[in-house]
C-alpha cells in the first residue's frame, strides 16, 4: 500500500481458531520445557483475556501430560480481588477455574494494599497511583508464588492492550515470563473465547478492576477495536497524518465518541484527529515499555 490512497481499505486479520490455539499451546509447552519448570501461575480475573489464556494453558498441559504422565505440568490460578473489584468478576473467575478443572486460590489483597499506607501514603492520594500500586502488589504475589512453586508467570495481555496502547502497569501486570495471547487483537481473543467454550464472557467490557466502576473504555475513550484498526492501518502503510481522515477510522472513532457520550455524558475526544493522536501518544509509550519488559510471544498464523 502506497500510503496515500485513502480509498484503500484497512484489512483486519482473520484466524483459524483451531490452528492458532494449537500454535499458542505449542509455544507454552516450549517455554516451559526450556526452563524445566513445572507449569504456570496465572492471575485469573474473570475477564476474557485471563480466561482464554488459562484455557489454552490447560489444553496444552493436558496434551503434554497425556504423553508425559511422569512429568505432569500444572496451571495454578490465583484470584486476587480488592475492594474495588466487582464481585461478579471474581465469581466468573471461580467459574472459569472450575470449568477448566484447574487448581485455584482466592486471596484478598486488601490487607496488603492497606499496609502500604504506612510506607507509601502518597499513592493513596489518587486512584491512578493506587491502582498501579495494586497491580504491582498482584504481580509480587504471583511472581513469589511462581518462584516457590517452580512455575512461570503467564501473561494475559492482548496485542491491542499491551503493544498497541501500553495499557498495563510496567512492573505490575506487565511483569510476566511469557505472553501467549500477545499476538492476538482483542477482537480475536473474543473469537477464541467462543471457540474454547466461554461465549458468555466473550463480549464483556474490559476492566482492570483498579478503580471503582472502572473500564478500559472509560479510561481510554475508545475501544480496542479502534486501536486494532489504527495499528493495522499503520502496518499496511498509512501514516498517522492520513489515519484521522480514513473512512474506516472515522466510522469507528465516531461510534466510540457517541457511545462514550451516551455512557458518561460527554465524549472524551471532540474530534477523530484528537482520538488518533492519543492512540499515537500511547503507542509511543507502549514501544518504550516494550524496550524494558518484552516477554516472548508465539508466532501465529493470521490471514488478511
């Protein structure tokens, strides 16, 4: 694509869920075999990303354990709610663990959060810093569990969230040993959830659970589908200057602006250009973050 033809459509990826699931599962096994550990620990939130990741890891280990019964691998899930988490999310996390038949523990992190008031009172002056502190606390718990259990911390971030706009805490939920769904756009994670038998949560509004009533859409002002479209447009040769004028981007952005205004009273962005500029700014930060923490991702087959 030449970069100047605004009439050219931005193509979105298609996948064969069976093939991609197999590729991700093979990747998980390879990563485990390379270090000789006994499996993975995962922070299970009840959302689609962590549920899909847990399901793929369980499928991978079931297949491996059938061939290697003397060296079984295990998925251990930890649900780590705080007062800011919706109880429904925790309930869905428990249901996912039980459906997958994986061992899990439910541990409230609220006492740990409260203990930081003595050493880091400044973090409690804003929801932003408190939320990032909570993410780092969860990471510390998971990494310590992984170390003592001789397991790896498996990441649950998708391509748009982690590598598109960098919507994660650098030494929090970004501190993982491998990123199995890091090559999947959020849209494809939802598709994978349906394939794996979790259609009921496939279209849930993403939330980090770090603030009361928080959602990713409320924070960002746009959906991950818009991030995907912009990132794919860049990859296919469009420029940051062209993208706010592209008909597909305009359509997605205006739909996001209308829905945001309906939900929250006023759109976060007054123009499509402002929204795309924000994605650009966040993408630069995402690239910087990836220079610091960049866990391995599987090579997967997508078609355009």
